[in-house]
């Protein structure tokens, strides 16, 4: 059984998500927006973020699979290299609507290597939205492989594998209210 250590408490997350919502409110005052959530990790963040925004807002979701239930043994160089080299993103659920001419906020749980958001933002740009902004709850800049940045970032975290608040380890722990570090998987 992996040991979990709280990195970001539910109170800390709630406070920051409220600030992010207020920022989006200010930036898009008087305009409508559409939140596009990346399944499944961003579902909880999107629902909290959206409730902190008072603009006219609609939702859509996109599904991608990257490396499946990948190994997370960071002290295993072979495992880590195998995971890193995959670098492959596949669409598993497309959008339900066109984003043409709309203000899109792409909502993601975590920005890690940047491969996923790079793939999705290219896909969304092809719709020719009026604007495209990325909101990521977590950012691990030390792991970045592509020069992609989020406009709204909840927390910058160190290179640790985290779960909770939507983030999983082998599909588990998404329902933890806090973001926790997995200590010995
Ligand atoms: P990227 O494509 O490397 O930026 O990875 C983004 C995706 O990898 C996220 O949407 C997560 O699903 C997953 N991911 C990256 N780091 C973590 C982590 O620490 N915990 C859980 N999932 C992660």
C-alpha cells in the first residue's frame, strides 16, 4: 500500500482555485467563455474552478490517453526512460461542439512534460477559437520537454508523483480531497 503525504490541503487548494476564478472573471469581463476539461484528471478542478467564475460559461470535455498506467518508480532509470520515451498522446473523446470564435479555457490537472497540452492545444487551435488560455492546477516545470506554459497556474510543485483532487495512480485516489505525494508506490 503506497504511503501518502499531503502536499496541498483541501483548504489551500480551495483558496487558490477561488483566486484563479477571480482572475478569469477579471480577464474576460463581459464575455462568454467555454471551459474545456481534459478527462479524467481535470474533472474535479474544472467543477470547482467554474463555480468560482461568474461569467456566462459552458463546458465541454476532451479525452486523451498518454502513457496508460505508467510506472512511477523514479529511482528505476530503466522504467523512467521507458515511460519518457513513449511520449505519445491519443484522442479518446473528441469535443461535442465547435470552438470557432469562442473564448476557450483549456483546463488540465497537471502540466508535466507538456506533451499532452501541446497535442490538445494544437487540436483546439484548429477550431480557430477567439482566444485560447490554459488553466493548470499544478505545474512541474522541471519535467518540461516542450516549451508550453499555462496562463493560469494553481501551484508550482517539485518533481514528485502526486495524486488526489482528480489525479490518479492506476485510476485510484482521484477522490482524495487533498493533493498528496505518493511516497513508496
Ligand atoms: P504531460 O503530457 O507530461 O504534461 O502530462 C500530463 C498528464 O500526465 C496529466 O494530465 C496527468 O494525467 C499525468 N501526470 C503527470 N504527472 C502526474 C502526477 O504527478 N500524478 C498524476 N498524473 C500525472
